[in-house]
């Protein structure tokens, strides 16, 4: 006989209320549809479900740091400067871009494997796939080998000078990840050099004979100081974020909070020096003879000055939490500045 508790009626009870609770659970479970993956699991068979595969690919994409690939768009800079937009040149530059992305991702994986213990104590980096244990070190080594071979294969399709530039980039990136990033001042100089290497590699990939341009020294000088300023912007932003901490030290770096004013001043000085070189380039004989409306290019100067000043101020406030170039592709005002520079350059042609 079914016993009805006080204040309830029999109609309020579930269909199997007169059964043992475990029996109720079994009967309810029997009425629930069973997926193929659950059937395979109950039968002791391996699961090859869509979710496990998607998780694997998600971890691989995370390990590759795909958003960082935006920095390799600098490879296309020589195409823009020389205005060589024929199909073969663009294809060679695109091949170099993919090769650099694969090689860069291999160095990112190396860095994450080396730093996985330290990353576990970091408030953001602990979510990286190796620090969180979502991918094992052997899987990381296999990924490094695959990326390296793919990058090398693509490099063989381009001039050997590009291969040399790519090797220098990989060597520099590994040296930075393993040693140089912990050395005072050398780290930011290395980052700036790695940026410039991307541009040099792009030039070698398309065989543009960048060294044949009269103002090439001005272009490379601009890039060195411009990207040094951005590397310092990132360090300043990192230091600004830890000002309130007791020891005032950056984890894994050689900087302290008292270094902030010096780095900020050096970043601003490098930025303004790069602008001076840019103005010298705009006034060079190469530009005045190559563009129909060379004076239009002077409009680029205030746009870049605004962008650099804004980046420095955001760094002072600790608002730039990632690579400044990657930040540029995500930030709305930076996107507008980039579009403005492109339109001005197009109008000058």
C-alpha cells in the first residue's frame, strides 16, 4: 500500500514513487535515449566521438597561438613598399607568411613546454594547454617536429636567403625563450630584432632587392626604433600592472617597478626617433620619384604619432596585456589608424 505524506496527494507523486529509489533511477535512465558514444563506453569500446576530436584540435590551435600569427603580416611590408602586386610575388610572400607562422608556432610550443611549471603559478598562463595538463610533453614534441618540417618544406620553395632569415628568426626566438627574456634590456632589443627579421625575410622571399633602394637604410632604421618602442610598451604595461605588489618584481623577468620611468622615457624617445626617420624617408628622392602625389604621405605622420602616443599612454595605465601588434589588430582605434594609413598610401600612388 502506498503511504501518502501529510499535505500531499497521490497525484503529486512520480510514476514510480512506490518503488525503491534505486529502482526509480534505473527505470528513468532506461527511458532516456542513449547516444552511440555512451553505448560504446558501456560496451567497453573506445570512444571516437566528435567532442574528443574537437577538444584535441582546440588544444592544438591553442598551443599554436594562432592570434600571434598577425605579427607575421609584416612579411608583406616589402610587397607594399616596392608595390609589387603581381601574382607570383604575392604568392611567394604568402608562402613565406605561412612558413613563418609554422616556425613561430614551433618556438611557442618550445617556450610553453620549458615554462609549464612556472606558468602554473601565473594567473593567466596557467590555462595554457601544457601548464594545465591538457596536452602532454610528448604530444608537444611531436607537434614541434611536424611544424618544423612543414616550415622547412615551404622554405625550400623560396630563395635560399629566405631560409637563412627564417633560421635566424627561429634561433633568435629560441634564445629569447630559453635565456634572453630573463636578461635586462637584451630582451626588448631581441624582440625588436625579431620584428625586423620578419620584414627582411619578406624582402628575401620576393627577391625585391631591398638593398637596391636608396632609402632602405632609413626604412630599416625606422623599423628598428619603431618596434623597439613597441617592445618597451609591453614591458611598461607589465610593470604598470604590478605596481601595487609588494616586491615590485616581474615574474621571470629582470625588471622592477622602479625601472618604469626609464623604460617609458626610452619608449617615447624611440617612438619619436622612428617618426623622424619616417619623415626623412617621405622626403627622400626614392619616394618623390616613385609616387604621383608624394606630399600626401605626410598625412601618415600625425596618424602614427597619435597611435604611438595612445599606445604609450595605455601602457602607462597597464591596459596592454598582450603583444602590441596583436593588440593593434583587436583594438578599434588602432584598426581605424591602420585603415587611414592604407588609404593615404593608396591616395599617394
